C-alpha cells in the first residue's frame, strides 16, 4: 500500500468572481495533490455540511436579503463548516481545499455590498480566528467575461443577478485582500485559455510546495 505523505496539513482556498473557472481549477488542484500523494478533502462555501448547505439555499435563493443579514448568514454557515468539517479534517492530518472561504466575504460583502473590510475583519477574527488558510488561489477575471461564461446556464441565483458595478467592486476588493496577504496568494489570470490557466495553477503549487519543504 502506498503511504500518504505526512506533511503538516494545509488549508487552501480557491477564490474568484462569478464564472472565473473554479470548477476547472479545483480539478487541477485535485490532480496536483493526488500526484503529491496527499490526503485531502474538498469542500465549499457557503455550504460544505448539512446546516451550512441549508443556509446556502437561503443565501442564494431568497428573494431579498439585507446586506447585514447576508453577511451574518455567511459567517453562521462558515462557523458550522469550520467546526464540523474543516477543523476535524485538519486535526486528522488531512489537507482541506475549499471552493471559497473568508476572502469571499471580504470581496462580496465588504466590497460588493460596501460593508467595508473592518466589519469583515472583526467577524473573521471572531469566527475563523487562527484557522486561516495557508494558500489562496485567486482566479482573476474581468467580471463581464465571467458573467458571459455562466450565462449559458440560464437560471441565475440572487447574487448573480446583481448589477455590473457590484461585480467590479468585488474584483477590486479581491485584489485589495490579495495585496494585504500577498505572501499566501497566487493570482492567476483566468481570462486565458483553460490550458494556460491549468499550467499557471500547477506552477503556483510548485512554488507553494517549495515553501513547505
Ligand atoms: N459568496 C460566497 C459571498 O457572497 N460571500 C461569501 O463569503 C461566500 C463564501 C456562491 C455565491 O456566494 C457568494 C459568491 C457566489 O455568488 P458558488 O457556488 O461559489 O456561489 O458559485 P460561483 O462562485 O458563482 O461559481 P460558478 O460556478 O458560477 O463559477 P465558477 O465555478 O468559477 O465557474 P465554472 O468553473 O463553472 O466555469 C464557468 C464556465 O466557464 C468555462 C467553464 O467551462 C464553464 O462553462 N470556463 C472557461 N471558458 C473559457 N476559458 C477558460 N479559461 C475557462 N474556464 C472555465
């Protein structure tokens, strides 16, 4: 039987605005970690466990929500996710890959909803505390291109129906957050071909691996 590597478990998140290509990126990340022979789980936010998935439904499919309600529900969902999935996995020695995590709150609620970074930071310290990510892949894309990509799906959720200014504020906030935490961010140009995006992600993980060894 092949032994899995015993590196310190790492917490990795994947971020980007709508239609940036997170699904494809996640597949690449799985292939990389399989190649490294690492034990990991893949999860997502909002969601990732039963109660958080119920909150996700409220968040994405309620007709209307006040911005502060949206923010608090994101963190309520996150707390269940952290306590029931993320922390147990890390404690069991597994790596965690999350399709979105707290930086999405900085970008969407802090930037998009204009609630500001300070409020998010307070909740981040209260809820996430020291279970911060070790590495974040940000798929950077002009929101107009991302939204065009997901148009073919037909039905859009409550957040996807927002106006373009909202999505440009999100893109700006993601970049600002990445600058604040530049040591753990890989910013990938997600407007490139799928093949180029893949090779950039692989390279970013090679660079990250060097930091771990
Ligand atoms: N949210 C979340 C908050 O507001 N605050 C928070 O704190 C959190 C955690 C979650 C929503 O909640 C918000 C953000 C979101 O609005 P979600 O399930 O994460 O929703 O949904 P999205 O992020 O919107 O996921 P999407 O599925 O829309 O985007 P993806 O996953 O980035 O898109 P993907 O991979 O399906 O790709 C879209 C299309 O583009 C193509 C793909 O084939 C696909 O058809 N594509 C490319 N085409 C050309 N070139 C490339 N390089 C391509 N890459 C992919």
